[in-house]
C-alpha cells in the first residue's frame, strides 16, 4: 500500500481545523450525537421487534 503524499509541505490543507479547539469540540459533539441517536434507534427497533414477536 502506498500513498500519493510525498511531502509534508502545505499539510494544513489536509487538517483544516486541527488547530481549532472549538471546531474539534463541535465535531466531537456532533459525532457523539449521531452515534447516540443511532444506538437509540437500534434499541427502539429491537424492542418493538421483540414485542411483535411475543
């Protein structure tokens, strides 16, 4: 496996908000919300499926 990146010059183009703590915090909160919502949706679906099976 190789990579097309041959130099670290202008690396900030790849990590545009890595030096911004507020953006990282918002990104983290967004990811936690998405994962939490997904888990909640799965739990709801499974509970309904088990109730329908009884």
